[in-house]
């Protein structure tokens, strides 16, 4: 189980476990980050709840290229009557 200071190996939603002072809470982390430490309890534990790749990990989205069907259309101008 990863602890504060370890590198995030899988992007996703993690349960943050504070040993003594706070309820568990879900937080999102991206691969390559370090798990942060808590100011009060120092070393937290992290449990992966759901893997969820970050947008930079998606080859279709990180390139900046979009299919024509994915582009946003300009809003139509309203004609007042």
C-alpha cells in the first residue's frame, strides 16, 4: 500500500487514510505525482479505489487533434422579432 512520498504509479481515485485524526476521503491523483503528506499525521496511506487515466494519458486527447464531429459549433445568433 502506498504511503506519503511514494510515486503514483496508476492514475485514479484513491482513499486517503489518516491514521488517527480524520475520516477516510477519496482524492484523485495522476501518475508521476508524489502522494502528499499530511501536516498533522505525516504519513497517510493510499488505497486505489478506481483506476482512471488522466487526460494526458489518453493518446486521442493529448495530441490536441479532434475529429470534425468533436469540434464545438458556434452558437447561432438570435434574431429579435
